[in-house]
């Protein structure tokens, strides 16, 4: 079940029971964490109404950003892209893939294969999320240069791009 380079990047779908259970067990913990630690406030959730498929993009300021975003867009779900090296960690990689993470190879064997996997992801959940800055810049509110892959994918597949942002006002703890 652990990921190896060259594996299908979209291994888990909503029809796979552990995929659905892991998400529904983790989301309440994420909601509590978001409210207690970050005082999460969601603005603009109504902008997702009526969208059946979209590429979501956002800055990456917290290690918990996927949990924050999952909480913010609920009841919708999204696949989150992640660095392939994260998926290679034995336990962590499998766990985050069960939560909906998709490893993106640094050098994909074929852009068409990657595109087909993303098209399948849109068919399963309707949304795929990218962090176009490429990595996490912890606690930073400065937007870094964006990689164009998410935008090119959206254009090739004919889906809208929905920008999201995590704004940190103050922390309760830490």
C-alpha cells in the first residue's frame, strides 16, 4: 500500500472504504484544531456553490493547510497534491494519501498520464487542490512566485481555477 515512484498517483477513490473513513474521522479533529489554535474563520464559501469541478489553488503557510482547506470547503472534498518525496515516507505517505493526497512526480514519465490521472480525480471528487508556490513557507504571508502547472492543467481540462488563501491574523497558542 505504500507509494513507490512510478505507481499510479491516484490510487484511492471514494469507493475505497478506508479512504472515506480516514477523511470522516480526521475532519472533526481538524475542525477542532482549526477553531482552537487558529480561530479559523471562513469567508466566501458561497463562491464554490454551483461548481462541480475546479482546480483550487492557495498559498501554503501552515503544515496543516490541507486540513484548514478541507474544513473551509466542506461539505465538498478535494484531492490535494503533494511532493512525491512526502509520499515515500512509509507511514505518513500512506496516511496522507488515504486523506486524499496525490503525489506529483518531480519528473513525470508523461504529461498525458498525469493529465489522465487528474481527469479521473475530477471525476471522483470534482476538485483538485494545488499549492502553486511549490512548498510550504511557514507563517509567511508573502505570496511567492507561482509554478504554472495547476493553471496549465486547468486550461487543458477546461475547468475553472478558484483561488483560496490562508491569512494569519494572530495565533492563540505556539
